[in-house]
C-alpha cells in the first residue's frame, strides 16, 4: 500500500432539526460568542435561518449577519464579508447555506485572523498561520463544501481560482437534512448529481486515490444513487433527504483527499460565462467525460456499477453497465441533458474549450490527458 494522508473536519454531527437547536450545540463547540454568520439573501428572506439565529441568541451568541453571498462568489463578496466581520470584532465564523456561502465562510475565517492578502492565497498550501473557529451547516446535498479544504472564487469576468489549504477544514459540521426538504426538484437533481460526480471523480482520480477516499466515494455514491429520484419526486421524504445529505458529505470527504478532474474543469467555464449553477454544469458534462475516460478508467467504473440501481435490460460489460445505469438515473431525476437545453450557443464551444485548458489543477487529475481539441470534442458531445 502506498503511503497516504486523509484529512477531514474536526467533528461531524448528524441531527434532523439540529439547526433549530444550534445555540446549545455551538456552546459545546466553541467559547467564542461574537459570531459572523455567512449566508445568502434568499435563505435569509425565506426564514430558513431564523430558528438557528433565535437559538444562538438565546444561548448568548452575538450574531453579525452577512447575507450577500451569491452563486460563483466574486472576490468583492468575500472582502465585503471580511470587512463586516472585522468591524464587528467577531471571534468565530458560521457558514450556513449552499456551497458558495460555505466557501466564503472558509476564507473569511482565514482573512479575519491573518494579514495575508487574498491574492497570495490562491493555489495549494499558500495559507499561513491559523484562522478563527469555523462551523459549517450545508442547506443543499451537493457540493460537500462543508467537509472540504477548498474554496473557489470568481476572479474576473469569467475566470475562477481556488484556494486549497488544510486551514479551510471546519472545526465542526452539522448535517441537518430538514434544511434541504424545501429544495425544488431541479435544484435537488443538480446538486445530487454534482455530489455523484465528486464520488466518481474521487474514485478514478489519477493522484492521491487511497483506500479511505475509495471507501467514502463508494458509500457516498451508493447513498446518492439510491435516493436521488425519491428526493426529486418526494421532497419531504425524510429518509431520502438524510441519505442524500450524508452521501454528499461522504463524497466531499472523498474528493477533498482524492481530487476531482475533467468534469469539473469543463464545468467551470460554463458557470463563468453563462452563470449556470455549478451542480448543473457538472451534470451536463458528466456523460461525455466518462465516455472519454473509459479506456483508462473502465475497470474502476465496473467496480462502481453495482452501487447504482439496476435496469431490466443492461450491458453485460461492467463498465458499460455502470454508464447505462448512471444515464438512466440522471434521466429519471429530470435534470437537463444538453448544453443547448440551458441556453449555451454552439459558437461558444471553442471559447469554452480554451478556458477549460486553464484548469490545470483539475485536468492533471484526470485518468486520460485532455488537450484543447479533446475539450472541444467533449463540449460538442454535450451540446
């Protein structure tokens, strides 16, 4: 066995309705009492955050609320969040929301305890020193951001960059699947498929694949695959929602240690140029990239096949069986299948291929090398 290191947050609590009892939980987790709560305006307006805030205030926490997070957050959003937290003298950070809110919370916790400029953090292992205490509560079953050491920010009009550092792992994570029960079917489908992409790419990653990441990837994929359609068609199903949130968390643990690859590399330009949700862009690029990787990853696909629901008629070859089952699952989830279906014009494909080649950190993990010609062919296959 090759040497490996597996890292993950300090603690994980799974508790249906736990957000409404957050104050007593937080009192156990941290002595800090001046809390920066990072979320988005939609969750705030919808009242999803209110029970958690009431519980925190009843337990003696002084909460400063930043609800300016948005999809694909630009650097300016993070800097505004940090400025608010610094002015309030906060001593801990709580991320509450989807992947964007959790990502902003991670870097806010770092910048509030550091004099490092943001520009110096991009890349792998560039964060120095420590951060404020960090607690993460996801409200979608998709990104796995609550358990990863990665933050992605929009750095230009259409470009994204990542910060990868062990300091970005949270101290405590709360999985309260009741928070996900109101997600509409399309968002449930897109975020669920995003999580499955994390599990599949972690299991087939060219670098740092290891027995523990495999363990979490396989169980995460199984939970997601067997509950995705139920969660999409019966959003109030508690068992399905809990399984999806835990599966997405497992997939996050897997890819934090065995990183994702070409599906994500090709998905990022779609989000940057057309402002499509990250989970949806991953879903759109998944099938073409899996086909492309088949010569190198077919054996691993075969190992995953029986984790997915079976079909009445399916190929005998394990790798092809995996692909057939996955396509059926995505179709039954109701997620869009083609780039043309979400407004991406065909003449944009060469531009997207050029941008995808800038994602060298991700492309290096892919089982098969990807050239710009290959990227263009993959976008055409997805079109």
